[in-house]
C-alpha cells in the first residue's frame, strides 16, 4: 500500500482522447496531478505530450501494455526509460522471461503487470481464451509471477484487489481501472466497483476515464470522484 497519499494523488485520469489538444484541454480544466496516456493518445500525440505534462509537473502513466518477445519488449523499455514517466505497463501473459527483460531494461519508471483486463468476464476467459483456471486465481498467478520478476505492481480489477493485497503484501502497488460510481454507464467494463469500494479493497491508485472525461462537466465529475474516495 502506497502510504501518505491523499485521494487527489491516488486518482489517475485516463486521457483516452484522440489528440494532444484534447488531452491538454482536459488537463487545463482539472486539478489532477496524475494522468494516463494510453495507446490512442500515444499514437496520436507521441512523446512530445509526455514532455509537456512533465513540464507541468504532472505524473504520467504510459499505458502501452507491452506484449511481445523478451528482446522486443526490452528494447521498447529502453526507449521508454528516457521518457521520464512514472508508471509503465506490460502484459503478464507475455511470461516470466519477458517480464524480467522488461524490468531489467526499464530502470526508474515503475513497471506494472496487466493481469486480466477489466473488460473480460470469467466466461470469456474460459470459453474464448481457453484458460480453465478461475479468473481470480489466474490473475493472482500473473501478479505473483510479476512480483517474482521484480516488477513494482499490478493492474487489476478492484474486485480482485483485496485478495491480491493479501497474497502480495503491503508494498506491491495495486492500480485499479474498472471504477464506476453506482448507477453510471459500465461501457465495456465488466469487473467494476465504486471509488470508495476500490479504496476499501486496498487499491493504491484508481484509474478513471470516461466517468470523468465523458461527463458534461469533467471538473464536477472529478470532484465527485474525490469526494467518493474520501467517503
Ligand atoms: O473509461 P474507463 O474508466 O473505463 O477507462 C479505464 C482505463 O483503464 C482505460 O484507459 C483502459 O485502457 C485502462 N485499463 C483497463 N483495464 C485494464 C487495464 C487498463 O480498463 N486491465
């Protein structure tokens, strides 16, 4: 558990927008300190946007979910190392050799393992992906493997955070997307909890996208999320 953080520091806003201009417009409207750049925005805006956010004293989570052979992922991590980002993601399904190669290459940014995407249901895991292990057990296995490879933490559903916290100890970072206030649109997310529940389950950081970025007033929505985390 990352200690001494207030809700403000624990909330990562997912900038799932198609341009640097749209991303910076959101940043201008929000008092958030931590932003996530995913595939869409990175492909559209590139590393220049990372530098801009860093100049503005923001923390940056580069969520590219790397998944390839160890040599290729390590080479990508050596490029990312120079970006000065705070969090980077790799898929646990790439295996231990890939995770170890990534960790050795990344140096300072904290490397987080993607366990099971929060859009995947237990039925999809077994029927479409042919993974017979129960979802919670499988996700925990990937997180434990990543911990053994030296990674700093895991991306998991808030529904799995309490079990992972028990299994992985107090210092392994748990970052949870799949956050939905009661009664809001799930979109493609499936294994969700509310902000307050995610905190209660032991999440260190909450990644929240559409409930803030697609809200009529993102600032009001951000304030509501902070209030919910405090509650
Ligand atoms: O809009 P929403 O709050 O669903 O956004 C969640 C964000 O977290 C998205 O950017 C998505 O790519 C990311 N994410 C996720 N599930 C994971 C890993 C990352 O939803 N397992």
